[in-house]
């Protein structure tokens, strides 16, 4: 599996997650985490490692907006 394939997979899944979030209002993690999991499995990672990396990446993406101070948004 090439890096280009993984990048294309990320772009397509990100576009799909954005489309579903805009049309239906669901969170992007419903699309991104399973795609990342199966992408890592096909890249040769074990099932345990793939699950940990997919969930940890999703949680790490939440940390940046979460650390935004509340008074700055008011």
C-alpha cells in the first residue's frame, strides 16, 4: 500500500465526512475512524494497533478546538 493511496483515502473519507456532517449533521468520526481503521489494517498494522491509532487520532483532533479559551469566543 502506497502513501499516495493512503492520502487519497484520507481525502475521500474527509470529503464524505464533511458531506454527511453538512447534510445530516452527524459527526465526522463516524466516517473517519472506521476508514482509518481499515486503511491501517490493509497497510499491515495489527487489529489492536489499528484500533488504538484510529481512536487516538480522533481524540487528538478534538484536543485542539477543545483548548480554545471560552472568553475569546464570546
